[in-house]
């Protein structure tokens, strides 16, 4: 647990310039956990005025804290996916 690095890619995305007039929505799909959940959530919260983060937890081993708290901090939605066949449908529904 904790081997996924989500913080650095999110930071890179948040540091990209915004396209004027277009909202930024980030769709985070993960099947694991991170060792720095609080840092990830704090980073998302810091940038929620110009980016919404939606999260998808895939499988039984996913961190529910990471998925729920990141979506809440990012003013987005979250979903848990137990069957990989549901991934496409759930992501399309979120769009």
C-alpha cells in the first residue's frame, strides 16, 4: 500500500496554464492508496477554485479515504468500481 505517486502528477497538472473560458476537470482513477493522502487532499483543496477533481476507486484494495476526501476537496464526485466492466460506464456517467 502507498506505492502510487499521485501528488507529483496532480501538481504538474495544476501548474499548467488554464484555457480561458474552459473549466478544468480532472478524473483520477486508482486501484490503490498513497502514503501521503493528507498532502494530496490539501493540494487538491488549494486548487479547487480553478479545477474540479472527480475520483474513481477501482477494486477492493483502494483507499476509500483517498477517493472520498480527494473528490470532496476537489468539489467533484466519487465512485467506487468493483467490477472492471463498469469502468467505462461510470466514467462516461461522470462526464
